[in-house]
């Protein structure tokens, strides 16, 4: 319960995000509109829509945090204009279609929380003809980085802080997407647009993106980092880009390489990122053409360990 409260406190205290969603709601929601707050969490976006004059807001949430949304809406006096549906949206039928679908499942890579399938399904089954989906588009950004902190997240498994018998876990750590807070100084090349996701469109099962970089300074390459620039509607957007003036209070995704590599100014780095968003599998290949070095990492290599640990913990007897 404390983890749940801590998570949603973070969402509710992110002023940059709230201000931009509020701007979208103020621009789009009209009296008489039906709004779907998809994956509503604490219900804040739906509450914004109710205050903007929506005739009804449909709150959909898979997890028990929907009770936070329900109680908050009731306490603010909008209970007669709200309906709550607990469960996976794919399994639900709603009583009427919406003029606007609001969703905040952007995560920190851009497609972490199955937002592609969520919004494609919502457009097909829950949205009126001519209705609007928010967010509208996600630009995925990537850059190579040098970061002692990030390097330490991987190498801590093979240093003197733990018994040598567990050094093998470093390989799993190097095949894990890690949430980090980067500074612009951590980037060793200009960022590149990796790909663009049009939300509400039919979502593919598998994506491959590539990008090339020219190293801007002599450095140690620790991996690549990804973040997003998300268009909510028209000129209103949110981003978690390192150093951005309007940055959300949200980390970036660090994709490490197992063995950091020395790179020189002007050297080329090629990166390929492959994703299966539905089952959270992510793979990345980094190549240094001038030296012939190639690094291949994948969360698939660490999923088995992670799943086994979660399973064993869930089966522990209550003490």
C-alpha cells in the first residue's frame, strides 16, 4: 500500500505534467462531453474533465487504486457525473462512447505501460467518430552516454561489495532497462530521433529503430539512454529529456552495455533498438564500426531471473 501511495504521490506532485494536461482539458472538454479516463489511477485527469464541464466521466482502472479515484470524486461532489469500472479495459464494455479519451500511461521510455494497445483498442471500441485521443504522438529519443553512476548500477554486482559467488548477476543487470536521472553532461553525442509512435493507430507487435551518432568528446561509453517528447494535443507536449526546462519529474531509461568501451571525438556509434511492447521485451545493439566492437543486450536475458524471483517471493509463507 505504501508503494502505491508513493507512486501516485509522484504523479500528483508533478507540476509540469499537471499544468500541461490541464491546458489540454481546458482546450478540449466542452459541456455535454463524455470523457474516458483510461488507466485512471487516482482519477486526476477525469476530475479535471468534470471541473471543465464534462457531462460524464468514465473512470477505468485495472488496479485497486481506483478506490482513490472513486473517493476523491465523491468527496468533490461530482459523483452523479462519474462511473467507475475496475478491470482491464480490453475486457470491459462501457455504457456509452466518449468524445475524448485521456490517458497518462507514457511511462519513461514512452511505451512502458502498454499505451499503444490501450489507445488503439480505446479508439476502436470506446471513442465516438471524430473523437480525440490524448496523448496524440510520442517521439522516442536516444543518445549514447557516459555516466559513472549508471556504470555503477551494473558493476556493483561484480565489485567487492558483495560475495564473489554473485558476480554472475552483473550479466542480468547489463540486460535490464534501468530508470535513471541524467544530466546533459552525461550525453556524449547529440540526441537523435529514434522513432515516432502515433497513438490510437493500430499498434504493431514488434518495432525496430536505428540511429547513428558522432561522439562529441573523448569518453567511456556506458550504453545509451532513451526518453520521450510526447505531443498531448497540437502544441502542448510533455518531455522527460535531460536538462529540459519543462522536464517532467520522471526518469530516463538507461540501456547499458556489459563492458564499457573507450570512444574518441568524432567516432561513430550505431544503435539499434528492438521492442515488443506488449510483453515488455526490449533489445539493443550498439556497434562501433571503427573498432569492430559490437554489444548485444536484451531484457529477455534478465526476464527469466526476474520472473523466477517474483514467483518465489509470491510463494513464501506468511510469517
